[in-house]
């Protein structure tokens, strides 16, 4: 899961500070999600899935299909 959020961020040519700002948190806090040091709260998972237009299942590694279900 953690590698996926990093890959999605890099695909958008964004740095951790930019994503953290969008989430309303510090870069350090966000960095801990990407490294797996901290679990990602449900509310943050929802925001990330919406931002990257993907499913939470994809973020969690439950599917390899990044398409969001309608």
C-alpha cells in the first residue's frame, strides 16, 4: 500500500509537501504514511483515493485495477 501512494504521487510529479498540504497535514506526517511507519487513517485514504481518482481497494493492495468504481 505504501509504495502505491508514493508511485501515485510521483506519477503526478508532486512532492510530499504538496500532497501533505492538500491533506491538511505536515510533510513529516505524510512521509510516515509512505514509509509505512504510521498506518493511514480511513479519512486520509478516502481523500487520497478521491485525489488520485482511484479506489481504496487499489490503495490497500486488494486489487491491481486502479479504476475507481462508480
